C-alpha cells in the first residue's frame, strides 16, 4: 500500500507513503501519505483482527488524526487531514459502529 497508493481509491493521486512514521509525540502511524498540505494516515489490521482489535484501530485513527493536526499546527501548515482504517477481512459490526460514530473511513477485505 505504501509503495502503490493508487491501488486504493481514497489514495489515488498520493505519492508513495512512509511506513511507521513517527510523530513528535513518539507515536507511530502504520502508513503516512502527504501531498502538499493534505496529510493522510492509514491504520492497518490483518484479516485475523478481532472485533476489539478493529475497534482499537478506529480509536488509533482518531488519535493519529489529532496528532497530525497538532503537528501541522506547530509547523504552521494548513490544509486537510484524513484517516483510513484498512482491514484485511470484513469489518465487525462493533468496529463499524465506532467508525461511523467517529467519522473514520473503513476499507475492508483489502489484501494487507
């Protein structure tokens, strides 16, 4: 995914991503993409991820979104931020509900 963002519709037009990007807080993002002032973080969970692990991924996305916004603010960069949860399997109903409530985009059954 980091090498070929064009393979996922929401990432079309993005250059290659950065794996395990470290935020100034020390937190890590699975994959980080940016084009100009548009920053995007993708959290990845395998097909074997439990409902709890997927839900944790939703919350990780929201945390990463806050970290991106804080970093951009500190650097004086405007623009947009986006977070996406990519799952190797089907999304569990509890994780889907959390994602819908928190506004996290979920892509399921993606070869990860």
